[in-house]
C-alpha cells in the first residue's frame, strides 16, 4: 500500500492537532483548511472509499461529526457548518474521511453547481433503477 498520511497521523509518525479520539475514529484540524476550525474525522481502520466502511466505523464517524459540529458552533460562533466527503478521483487522500467545515457569512466558500435540466421521465427512470439496485 502507498504511504497514507492519515495512517501516519494515527500511528503518531506524523504530527496533528487532535481534537477528539476514541478506539474507532480520530478527529484533527485540517492542515490545509478551507476555514478556521476545518476538522477531519477519520476512521482508524484504513478504507479507501465510503462504500467500504463497516457500519461501526461509519456510525462513529457520523456521531463524532455531530459532536465536532456542535463544538465548532459554540466555540467559533459559526453561522453554519458544511459537512462533506469525497470519493473516487475527487478525494485528495486515499483514506476515507469526513470534512467538518465551519461557515461564516461572506467567507467566500461556494459550491460550484452546474445547472442541469432533468425531465420527469429521467427522474422516473433513475428512481426505478436505483430502487431496483437497492432491493
């Protein structure tokens, strides 16, 4: 396996500003933050993709994300919180993690959203295909 900076942090080979840690997850400040207080919630077991994460780790990631978000709202007096996660070619680190990003009015953070038009037939088709797959 290629070197993983998060695994290095978890094994104490790399320094990090750890906010919270238990047996399953570790939460630390992002070294390249989008905003002050940007925190990463990382399972201690190495997973490359969201679809690989076991239910116990996923539960701890979500519960820890909630706890971190509440702390950020109180400590930094945020105007909101953005919680996001990237997969596939859109992630920078090959270790599943959640971003908890404090938000402030006029912070310059934007979602680049292309506007697309979807027909009713496309909505119905996609709904049916996804329902069939999930069964």
